[in-house]
């Protein structure tokens, strides 16, 4: 695990280095700026058209041997906790004992040069001994292929998570963070796993106990005019999850995504803040049976509101739309944030940190609200 958050970035493609720098900065990592002896030695290796101030840009024409020497030089710098290397289609992340490989191909000479690089990030201050470096997904370790990523942003996300984990690992053992808004004992009651002997499986008579143990339980019975939750469905869900955990002991974690009951789904529409989101949902969600998404943005508004008698509207809004929940509250009595948008590649695009809202209780019929939602931009 890296002891710090200082990342050296080496690339022979300047734009790729810029992408990596932006991603690292957004994730709270510090980009290494070579100085002193490291900087002077780099200047003897990198052509004048390149850059040595961090990120290091070797330029594309440099031979593989030069790339190897740059790697070894930066790895020997005591200030470097981890390294990201981007070389044409080959991207490596070297994190002390963690090696993350981005992309799947490179020239044979380059792979060979990186394999031969003597990269040992100094272990001082209690760091573990670095592992042997695997330079490409094409190079197999004893346990299989190294992880592969297609984008510098994904590599930066992985290394940031590793750094956070490393920081947690060095905390004194036995320290449990204090969360004042969490009922610790109630949480333990809810999450405690009984012995898997078939006799401790949750039964119908005991489902109310874990439901009532959480602090937010009163909200299930109705809140500020909201109708009560379907406790019968929740009890059924707990029973099913308990049976699954008992029958399949290999399941250690379960992610249950919220969904609308069938009766509510029949009177629901998907509405997006811009036409791009509507197009994406309609193109990619068709195979999952999602209804056609509608939008009031630009000419998409002319396609109409979908179900004119809808009473539930699932709204998707991008991350660059602050205050959108307040905007929706002008049209609905209830607006709940049910999801936050991201993407597997970790690319912080327009949709990043956007939200999905569940809107119910329209203040006017949905067909009458539609003209008010028209927006040109």
C-alpha cells in the first residue's frame, strides 16, 4: 500500500499526461514535481521538446530504453509514493505492492524495456517491500492476468482508493470512527449474521425486530403527509434475503437497488433534464424494458410528456444542474433523491454527481405541467 498520495506521472503523449494530472488532482492526489538531482538527470534523458516539471513528457520518438531510465529515476526519488506511466496505448500504474495495468498492447521492445526496469520505490518509514512489476496485461502473473483499465481517469481512481485504504491501514488498531448519527447498537442488531445451521434463519414472526431497530424506522409509517411504506413487501424482502444468505453462504454482500412497485410503475414516466440523457436511456435501456424517456429540453419537448396521466416521475438530472431538486419541488409535493450518477470508468463528465429523483404528488396533472417544463439552451 502507498504510504502517501504523491504520484509521479510519465507519458510520451502530452495530452494523456494532462488527463492523468486532472484526474489525480480531482481525486485529492498530489502530482510529483521533480526537482533537484532528479530534475537534472531527467533533463539529460528527455529531449528539449519534452517536459520534466511534472508530469514528465518524454515525447513519442524517444527509445524504449529512455522510458526505462526515466521510470527507474523517478522510482528512486524518496518523494514518490506511486507512479502512473502512459506510453501510447500502454498505461501502467505502479503502486508499491500494487500493479494496475491499463490497456492491453504495446510494442515488444517497450514491454521488454519496462520488464527490465529496476523499479523499487523506497520502502522507508515502514513501507512494505515492493512487489515485482508486471508491465502489461499480456504478461501473466502466477495468479492470472493483471487488472486492466482503458482510461487514465480509471487508473487515478484506483490509485486514489488504494491510497485511502493505505492511510486507513496505518491508523492505530482498535480505533472505531464515531458516527453520531448512527445508532451503533441498532446497526449491529440489524446486520448481525446468525449461525448458518438452518435453524437461525429469519422467520416471519421476527421480521419486525430488525425493521424497527433502525433510527429511520418511523419514516416507514408516513412522514409529512407521505403515505406509509409497504411494510409487507419489506418483510417479504427480508425473508428472501435471509433465505438467500442461508442457502448460499458464499454471498457476503448484497446490493439491493430500489425499484417501483408494479402498480406505481404502471403510472410512471422517466423525465430527463437534457435531451442527451433521454437519448442514452432510450438507446441503452430498451433491452431492460425501460419506458421511453421524455425531456423538456430543446426539440425533445415536442415529442410530448409520455403518459399524460402519470402520477410518478423519475427524473434524471446532470451534475452541472445545482438546485434542480428545488426546481422540481415547484411541480411536485414530494421530491426524493434516490441515486447519484457516476460511471465505471471514473470519468468526471457532465453527468458525474448528478442525481435521480423520485417525484410524486404532481401539483397539477402531468399533461398540464408539460408546457411549463419546456426549456431551450
